[in-house]
């Protein structure tokens, strides 16, 4: 039996993510970095089944010192390649490769040319969050709902972009994205936001579109991460906020506020969508939902803000 071509193997991998065109686009672009000629990297030209551990080490060293994209982008490209190889090994027993781990470290990686510093140490103040929410509330109701969800839940923007209508449970006050960086999880939102979401959902259900995403652009297409970035950047500019607050800043900030309140680490992780404590997500019950809502309401740092 002949070996499947590289194109077929790649397509098999991409088809696994056909629920999200954005995910397919990102993964395809990431794999192109490995297979194409890019700035000193000749690209992998042999059959995938012939990849060696040394090939991977060489590619990693090249990525680590590539200064035309950010370190986080390079990490993502590396992770996608490893994901692809693991996926392929599961489906094709004749393919087996030892993926390097001990020698893989991003410490000392060259930063992107022109990049000054990381955004990891930037947190938003409650006053800044209140200003951003106030601006969006008066300028665009849908954008207000989107960013209030990011602020209140700390969920990742990719999860929110891909969120389906069916994954919103208004009565139980949670979002249940089935696809994400760490798999299935539950995000709780406040009773006040529950009221706004009920209004928004009634409008969304009247939109005639084949797309099942909860949030769609005016062209009735799913949002891109770039669009979210532009909306937030424009809001900061209009408000005169020079601090580079990003969508992920809301996640870090929420976690930091909860820590200041004395919220235990295990509860903080659970509220940010990490693995549910002693809960099998496939058998999530009303009592589990109630307990998570109680945790959210107890450790809500924005309860007294005018959002």
C-alpha cells in the first residue's frame, strides 16, 4: 500500500478542525513555515514519514532566532507542527518519531525586530475597565456585550469568536465552549450581564445566517481576532488610554483581582476555564453549575463597578 502524500496528511489534520475556518487558516499558515522557504530556512521537502528528530531540532533553533515575528507567534507555529505530527502518528502506525522535549526551551529567544517589551506585565485598573465598558456601551451594543464577556469571564478571544449560540446557557449563566486551548470548560457571567445577553440573543436569533456563531460581523461572518484588537485599540484611543490593554489583559487582570481578594488558586483556575475540579464535563450537572455560579459571585471583583 502506497504512503499518503504530504498534502493528504496535512488535509487530514486540517479536516479535524473544520468546525472553525479561523483555526484551519491559522494551522495551515503555521505548517507552511515548516514546509516553505522562509528567510534562511529551506523548508522541509521530503515525505513527512521521513522527518527526523534532528530535523525538528534544526527547525526549532531557526524559529527561536527568527526576528520577523513575535515569540508568541513562533511558539504557536512550533506547537501546531507538534500537534500535526502527533495527530499523524495516531492515524498512521507506520510513522513514529521522537519529538524533542528536553532541548526545547524558549529562554533567550530573539525578540521580534522593533519589538520593545512583552505585554505580560500589563494589567488594567478598575477605572480603565469602567471607562472602556462605558464607551462601548454607548457606541455599539454588540461590541459592549462581547467585551463585557471578556472582562467578566476572562475567556480567551478565540473561544469567544468561535462560541456557538447553543453554547450559551442564559438561565444557568454560563458559556460552554467545546473547543479551546484546554478543551471543554464553563465560564460564568453576572446576573446583570445575563439581562443584556437575553436582549442580545433575541436579536441574534432573528438574524438569517447559516453561521451558528453567537457573534457575527455586520457581513454575517464570524469575527477575526484582528477585528477584536482594532475595536479595543480604537476604544483606548478615544478614551486617551495609552496603556496597551489587550483582550488577554482582561484575563490576567481578572485573575490578579481575585488573588488580591483572597480567592484560592484552585478556585481561580476553575473560574478561568481550567480543568473542572472533580467534574467530568460530559456529565456536568445543575449542582455543578450552581456551585460555579456561587464561586463566581463570591469572587467577582467588578460587583461594585458601573459596567
